[in-house]
């Protein structure tokens, strides 16, 4: 008879955390902390606990753990897209901060739909997480009330606001758009276009800043804009560039609202024999992978995505620990990276 077969719980038939702790020769709380990856547990104990868990085929029960501790160990993070590196870079950074504290991320993808985000907020707040990180401020009044009434600490990222009880980490999208407009005008561009897709509020804030500068200098031309709600992509950038050049061959400066659009425009310009920047200067946004290696190398606005994710998570942890920060609004700024395309 095999006397090493682990005893199972009567309710579920699964090994328990207590059994893992006994096999590892540690307390139950040490076993729990070791399996959650907390830095307060020594590496030798972590190794023993994980080995015991493997031998017993132990799988943690998050619901039971939350009930036992009377609090959740989850942090919900709401983003509009999982296919955009802007948000996945921020998610990776958030994870690196939350994981050592034993928190797990619940990732909600709204697909740029306000209704979908409302549903996600209701779903997560039904069993409240320890904290909430949301993208920007563009949501329904009902969703804002749900967050405010929940008592769950909340941090906004990607945008800035100054209001009592609001905590945010980001930069001014409008000022970034202004910086692009000023750069194109300074290099002599007089017929400047704004080309944008996936027309979320941050994209339009960039456009507003850009247009503001053109208006100020008497260079605004309503015909020099191409806007579409279609998802942003390299292929779409090429199509929009071609459409603009056919309609307005005199355009000499273009601000693309995202780097993938600008990268597609560079490809299409090469196919059509349009010289960049001699005939038309091109500027992107976000400094995505490939922009520094394109031909010509893309001038763009570098956004602090990783830093934003880290600081949003750190700000949230301070709120969870009942240590409200001295500066609830953190402006990380942006960098205009001037390369060969403009």
C-alpha cells in the first residue's frame, strides 16, 4: 500500500495548503506567502514549499484564499486594447510592481467600447478587488459613480487631471500634439496634415494640440486631415498616406497619430517614389518598435509607457496601504525624438 498518497479534502478531493505546509515543514502562512511569491520568505523555504506543492499536485484556490483573509489579492487593470504595445508595455511594468507584493492582475480589455468597459467595471466591483487601474478618464457617468462609491482605490493612467480624490499618472496628450506642430513648422512645413485612426479621446487630444498650433500660425487647413475609426495598423497607414497624397499632392508635413500608421506611410512613400523628408516630412507617435530602424528613421514622440505602468502600480500600492501620496497627479512628460523623417 502506498502510504505517500496525499490525503484529499472531503469537499473537493484536492490537497490543501495545510498539507503542503506540513510536507515542507513550515507554517501555513509561510507556505501561502511562498506560493504567492512574496519577498519576505527566504529562498530555501520557497524552494521547499514549491517542491511540496508539486509532489502533492496542489493548486491554489483564489476564492477560498480571499474568503480566509477577508480581502481580495487581485488588482483589476482596464485597458482598451491588448494588440497595442502602448498598453501591453504598461501592463508588463504594472505586473513587475504588483507581483512581489503578492497581487495578481485581472486584465480587462474593453476593445475601445465604453459599454464594454462599463460591464467590466460592474463585473470586477461585484467582488471588489484590492485596487483598480483604469486608462484615462473617458467613461460614462454611471461608471464613474460605480468606482467612486465602491471605496476601491483607483489610479488613472495615460492622462492627467487635477481634482480632489483623483490619482493619475501620465502626460499631456495635447501638449505632445503641440510639440509636433511646432517642430514641423520650425523645419519649414507650411501645409501640415493630421492623419489618425482608432479615434479614442487620447488620439483626438493629440490632434487638438496639433491643430491649435496651426491655427495660431495661420496654417490650419481643414482639408488636410484624414480621420477614420478603423483600428490603427501599418497597412492602414499606407492606405491613408496614398489617399492624402492623391487628394493633396502639395502636403509637405504629416503628423500620424500612431507610429504604426507612420511606418506604413514610409513604406508607401518608398513605393510611390515620394522622398521623405525632402517632399514630405513625417512624424509619428509613441516610438514603437521598428521606428528607430525604419528607412528613413522615424521622427516621433516617445511616451513613457513602462514608467507610467510602474508608477501607476506604485501609486495604487500606496493607496492600498492607506498612505495617500503627496502628489496625486504625476506628469511624466514626453520626448520629441527627432530622426531622419522630419
